[in-house]
C-alpha cells in the first residue's frame, strides 16, 4: 500500500504489533459496535494490517452511557466468547473505559468505579461543546491517586484551538495527550487536522489510538491516512511509546 511517487506512506502499513488503547469495539454498550457481529468484523479488519491487541474503552457518561465495571465486563465476556467461536484466540483483548469528566465523575472516582488502561493511566474526555467545569478539581483528585489522566483526542475540542499555549497549560497539570489516528486525516475537518499536526510537531502527544466506532472509521483509516516522512516518523514514535506503555 506504499505511495511510491508521492513519497508518502499509509500509516496502516506500520501498525503491525500495535496496541489499540482506545476504541469502541465492545458490542451493544455505547455508540460503537452495535452487536458482537460488528465487533468481530472490526477486529478482522484490524487484523489485515497486523493489529491484534486491543484495550476496549466504552464510554462512561452520566445519563447517556451509564456504564459500570459490571456492564463493561459483561460485554467483554460476550466478545471473548465470540472470539473463541470464530477461532480468533490470537486476538488479545482487555477492557477499560473512556470516562467523561462530568457531574458524576468524582463520585465514580471516590467509589473506585473507574477502569484503568494499565496500572496507572486513566482515559478521560470532555464535551465537544465546552470544557468540563470540574476539570481542574478532577485532575487533582486523579493525580493524588498516583494515576496519570490521559485526555482523549485533545485536538477535537475546538474551544481549545485559539492558542497552543492552552494545550501547554493543560499538560502542565499532569495530563497526558492521546491522538486519534483519524485526526491526521480530514475526517473530522481540516481545522482539527491542522491542530493535530501542530501538536504532533510540538511533541505534545503521549499516545495514539484509533478511537474506531464502526467500519466506516476503519475504512477511512485504511484508505486516507497517508503521511509525509516527517509526520510519519513522529507518529511512529508515538506508536512505539503506546505499545511499550500498554503491553
């Protein structure tokens, strides 16, 4: 899938062994895969370019996706059973969650109803409409537990786009940044793509993930994620860092 004449390359040609730490492939639990058949289709699609390890991260969002460790584990078991039924035992799947910083988050944190990506990283997100009013307090409470908050797709929060220093201020609070692969294309829009490039060039990302919800997302990644050498090199560093941190 190399682009010989443009001197650019498809990112999917470099994903062999990647650990996808943010995706919505657990069946019937949020706005991702609707059923276990869609989950298996997504996993087989990823397998085409060598991705066989996943940390599933369904939304935990008060009054929208009121998932709990119990509901997420139930969906995980359903997927695990389907993997075995489809002779896909080589696929390694774990589960965590993408936690919305909302009015219920601190309650979940206090009562240990959060799900970590690994031993010390917690995936969080904010609304696309406005920053969470309790972000600073929540971050302080997370870090007090010796946990690193990982902000999903910071490039997609348009209200942060005015000044790159806003991102630096957020990072100085101890927050790690996770880049969405699709943000390196025009899938979410040119403005988000340009911010993603800027943050990538300034070495502000710590991790990268697909955030895939459906086959449309996966197809777009496969066909449109083409990078020049400099951006590809920066992205490959992120890929390696993600693998080492999430194994």
